[in-house]
């Protein structure tokens, strides 16, 4: 069984949010895939070790936002419920026209990893053996980027075409920047560090990533590193212990989740001086944020295992409904955690692009389905086309 098949099976099991990484539990000889801090990672961790039990929830220029709530990492359920926004249930299916993204000659198994806010730049990765090979699309034209080592994985790109990613595998990973045709290896503090889940970049070119000491797992003793645009030496951000950052907004706001004893206790935003604000969640639920853009953040709720979206300007919270006919795993009642969001509040979760009016309809030829990975601010959805057999057919973009 290869890792893709394993992960497809893992998606059918419902367990809480985890900070454990599948890559630390799956044999290193198997093909690696882009790590995403979602409920799927928890499923992978549980099944990879053969344990299917009820686990507790694991999981410059800043501008303060008027968002709900206290600054203490409390999980108390006695507070008043947060303001709730109820998305429209109207079946306003929006047809999106598909374009097949070209693949550079000599590369196989190319999959999309992200898109910049303008939709001009798309990043992806091919696989060769157990290694990643980076691919960049500019205005629809593809090229294989040069490589500095056996494995280079792209994770993000900003509106200026500055690309960020990871060089190497496991404890030898190093964050890099690719700009104007040149790679820059980004320096970390003394010692050996493992980056997770992947670096994020904002419009200015600031980069942020979580790292833990090599040999640790689950975020033990992790810190958050920040490289200002153009800088090569990391700054350790003064965030509270257990803070994990998943996104950086253009005003410098950091978005992620706070963990205590390996468990996610709340979704949070922080400024770069370490002042935090907890994001609202319904009574009895624990939240974790995984992506943010503009006024919006997305992630998941546990134990509901549902798709969460926060408006960071108003503090309003919404639990996005599962679109009618969505391919939801049998063990779940929803899509699970949101993985990406754009400035319009469109959320990508489990291969679906959803918004207040319903789901974006990703048109594909008969016998195929479209799987969303990310969405730009002008509603360009990028991802893969998949055959009914489950075979990935190649990278695609849909104009909505």
C-alpha cells in the first residue's frame, strides 16, 4: 500500500485535531505528501500506529483587530456563546470553468500546493522516488525550478511571485525563499530544528514557520520563527509556550492555535509582541485555525469535526454547512477542518471550495471529479482532477 492509498483510507475515520505528524509515524521509505495540520493528520497518526481510540483533542507592524474574547488560554465552557453567523443554505451552485495546467517535460505526479492572492502564481510539486521537485506556474505557464538538493517542496507564493518552501526531508529540513530566480537558505537559531507543518508568506514577503528541536515530535518545545522580507536570519517571536502559527496576514497578525500538554485549547491570533486574542467557538467546542487571509480565518471545531470560519474584523463566527451531495467520508457528518481561505471568505475543506452561497461547482469531464487545494482572492480555485478510480490525473485550475 503506498502512502496516498493509506491516507485515502485514513480520511474515513473521525478523531480529534492533532499536532502529531503522519510523517513521523509512516515509514520513511514511503512517498511523502504535503503536510497539512487538519483533522486528517490526526486520523493518520491514529491509524499509522494501529490505535483507533477516543483521544483528547490534539492538535514589525502588527495591527490589533477587534475580535472576540479573552487573552487567557482557558477552555472554560461557561462563557456566553460567541456571535454566530449562519451562512445561507441556498443551493447557489457556481459553475467554474476548468483549465488543465501544463506539466514541465520529464516530471510526473505533479500536484498543486498553493496559489497567490492574485491568481497569477501557482506552486506545486512533482514526485521522483521519495523526493519532491518544485514547479511554478506564472500566468498559466509552467516551469520546473532548479533544485539545491534531492528534495525541495514548495508550500506558498505571494503576489510578487516570491516562493517559500522546505529543502530536505525530516530533521534536515531547511526553509528557503525563491525570488527573482535565486534561492536563499533561511538561517535558524543554533541547533538542529525540524520545521512544521510548512512555512507561510505574506504579501510583503515576511515568512513564518514553527520549528521543534530535531528528535522531538508533536510540537514539543516548539518555537515560532519569523524572517522579515529580504532577511536571512530568523527572529524568534515572543509567543506563549504552546503557540503554533499557521498563517501571517499582511498587517503582521499571526493566526494559529494554542496547545497545552499536546492538546489544542483554542484558535488564536497574536501580534508579533506576543499579545494574543482567542477566537470565539461555540460552547463545548475546541477550535484551531489553520489558514487566514484578509479579514478571514478558517480551521476546525472538535468534537464536532466541522468547518469553522472566523471574521477577524467583527469577531463573527460561522460553522460552514456541508454542501449537498458532498463526498463526505462515512464516519463524518461534515467536511472537517478548513484548510485554506481567500479574502472573500471562500474556504477550501476536504477538496471542496465552499462559500456562503453553497459550493463552487468544479466542472470536469465525465468520470472525473475536481479536488480543490487553494483559492485566490479573485476566486481562482486550484487543485487536481481525479479519476473515478482515485487516480490523480493532473493539476487543474477553475475560474469561478
